[in-house]
């Protein structure tokens, strides 16, 4: 339990629950609700400009005086040839015709790499935590963040990635299992066939590193959280369950699709952005993917899909919209973000205490 206490103190939180930084679904209200309940609220900033990063941080601070996290992607700028772009738009052409939309009528949200300008904004915003996906930024940028007082965390999908992140200066590791919704954080080996499930990955990373470990993937209710704690995780990072909360900014067709989620209803797909991410299966995933060799490198594939997503959503159709969700989405229930945060922690430790009565040695709580 010393490691869990170390993480709570490091992040400045009371309960070992972290709301995943979901770009697009994040809101200041969601972050503040989680923070005020004692967890770590996170804002996914990968679609924001530097000015918007500062603006959203100010909005969060108007709602809470607790710790919060700003999350970012750290990818290289894509190198997409005109031929690749034409081939991708040609593959999507039947859908443009069907919906009667101009493929150039919408551009994808900004997903710029983490650079000096964004780093300036984070330093100015001054969050307690800066988190990353797809590895870490350049060492000089990581050093700037740490000198500014930010705790730096990032996602690992293998033990090798966890060790690499520690070498690069990570203060804590998010062990992201294969079941997790949204983009895979993989950055050393892009072979999806070798990716590891949450409850095989967590104890192996716990044994391999000497920093706190946060479990992510298929943790939607207290049972999943309790299992993660029993396997040695110091906290859980939860994404899909928070999509059911009213504070989350979720597209109406996405929210409706979540209500009908099944255990076998998700797939890893690259058709929405060009990088593997777990989504509820819809028409575009079935007919173009799940994994398409034609989709341009992340995030370039998103531009050609955006017009289809916008028009489909306008018509109330989920066919072309990314419906990010983990494999345990069917366990999600509508509730406030603050209630979800409190219940996940309290009920998970109640379960562990109950198990401890039957199996001495099981960790009962913080």
C-alpha cells in the first residue's frame, strides 16, 4: 500500500481513480467533477490549439482547486503523399455519393504533435499532471515540464514500453491493456497481434518498474477496479464509464450506441484516424476495415472521414462516426462523474475487504 499512497501524494488526489483524458469528450465540468470527488480529472488536449489549452485550464480552475491532468498525443507529423490521399478518398467515394456530401466540406480537428508551442502553453497553464499517449515528447520538452512542476505520466502497452518510458523520465506508468477503448498507446512495436490484455499486463509491469502503475482497459465498474488493485495497480484509469456521465461531451449517436454495447461489439480499427483504436463496430468499420491498408498515416486519415461523420451524425446515423469504447462498455451506467468516481473507489475496496476475510493477504485498501 505504500506505492499507492506514494501515487496519491504524487498526484495530489484522495482516491486512486483517474478519468482518462478523452479528446473530444472532455469538458471542464467533467474534469472538475472528478477532481472534486477526490480523483484525477483529465482533459484530452490533442485537438486543442495552444491558446485553447490555456483557456480550458482556466475554465477548470474556475470549477475546482484540486489537481487535474492535461493529456496529449505525441506523434510525428504524418508523411502522406498525394497518391495516398487520393486512394483513401477514392475508397470512401461511394459514401460521399450516398450521403450527398462534398469530401472537402469538413476538415478533421487539429491533432498537432506535441511541440515547443504546446509545451509553452502547458507550462503557462500549470496543471499538476501532464500525460501522454504514443510515448513521450522530446527529452528537452519533458525536462521543461518537470522543471515547471508537472508530474509526467504516459501509456505503455508492453513491459518494454514501460521500461523505455522510465528511462525517458516518466513518473508513473499507465498500463493500457488490449481491452481499452480509444487509441492504442503502442509506440515501440506496432504489431497488434502481440498486444497484451489488461490483467496479464498489469502485474508484469508492476514487477518490471519501480514507479507507480495505473491500470487501464476494461475497468468500468468496481469489480474491474478491485481486480486491478489486487494485481498490484496503484490506481485505475477509466474512460468508457465516464462517457455515460452527463458531464462528458459525447455525440448523441455515440451515446445511443453505448447503450447497446456488447462484449463482442468492439474492434480495433484504423479507419477513423489512421491509427489502431478500439471503437464500437459500425458500418465504416465493417465495410472499410477494421484495419485498412489504404488509410493514411495517423492522423491524416481523419480528414477524409470527417465530412461523412458530420453528415451521418446530423441524420442520427452512427455509421461513420468513431464510437470509442472499451470491451466492458456494456457495464457502463448513466451516473454523475462525481458519483462514479466515489463509487469506483469505495466499492472496489469493499470488495477487496470482503475477499480478504476469505483469502488472507489480499490488499484490503489504501
